[in-house]
């Protein structure tokens, strides 16, 4: 596959994946574990979680969310994995903050067979604005 074709494939994969991921996160979180490898790692706003079952359990304990994705970028990695970076806003119900919060999230997807890719690494971070003065 040419480099240009590889990048197009990455972008198409990222578009499909981010829609599926945030749909599950916001509306059917009980099924989100299916997107992760058994030995996946999650770093969620400073909380490290290892393993598909543990990640699924951690994410299910978070408040109900509503996510708006503003940007998606994807890059091929050396081992046929894909790195996907998303930015946007998320609002969590039943938290002290009743506003949308900016976030950045980075995923690394690895092939499990010829057609399927799953999350091996996931890093989510809320973006706190620095107040000057």
C-alpha cells in the first residue's frame, strides 16, 4: 500500500472509530469494552487503568456524558497501528460543573486480524484553561 493510501485508510478508520466510540460512551457505555484489547491501557485524566474489564468498569462508573467532537486526526504508526487524536467538549451529568468542558483524547488502535482494530492505548484529558494574572 502506498503512503498516500495508508493515510487515507487511517483517516477513514478514524472517522468510523470516533463516531462509534463516542456513540457508545454517551449512549451505550455498557458495550464499550468490546472496543478494547484484553491488555489495553487507559489513562483517564490522570487515572491509570489496565485491562479491558477494568477499563469497561471504570468508564461505566463515570457520570452520563454528552460529547461533541470538533477535530479528528489520524496517523499510521510503524507497526501497522493507527494513532487517533480527537478534541472536543464533554458535559457530564450530576457533576459540580454544569458546563461543557474541553478535552483531548488519543487512541492507539492495533489490528486483531485482517479487518478488525481495537484500542490498545487510550489517553483522555480534560483541558483546564490557565487563568492569567
